[in-house]
């Protein structure tokens, strides 16, 4: 199960979807893509500073006061993750 936590100053994603074997897991790939796109978008499209750690089965993103643009990117990430959780409730959970 992938668990996603979005708080005021951080986003944490942990676990594995276990939807399919490694390398074939579309749920894991979808969530990973959303997370990596969020990180890169904030870095490339805003002047906001974030700190993050990415490792297999774990992502921790820390941030302070975000610009409106970065807040919109975080909101977009949350919409995408909620869609994943709705579509695959046994594999993705918002906590």
C-alpha cells in the first residue's frame, strides 16, 4: 500500500502499491510520476525552495511558505494522487 500524507509544510509518500510485479506496477509508476513531476515543477517553474529525499518506497518533501504558483502545483499533485486513491483504493491511501 502506498500512503500519501499532505500537510501544511510537507508531503510524505511511503510504501509500495503491490498492484503488479516490480517493473510492471502501473500504480507505483503513476504515483512516482506525480511525485517526481511535482518536485521538478517546483524547482523549474518557481523560485520556491524545497528540500526532498527520494529513495525506493519513500519520498519526503519539506517546504516553507510557498508562492501561489507552487501551491497550485501542490494542489494539482493532490488532485492526481486522490484520483489514484479513488481508482486503486486497495493500493493507494491518503492519510
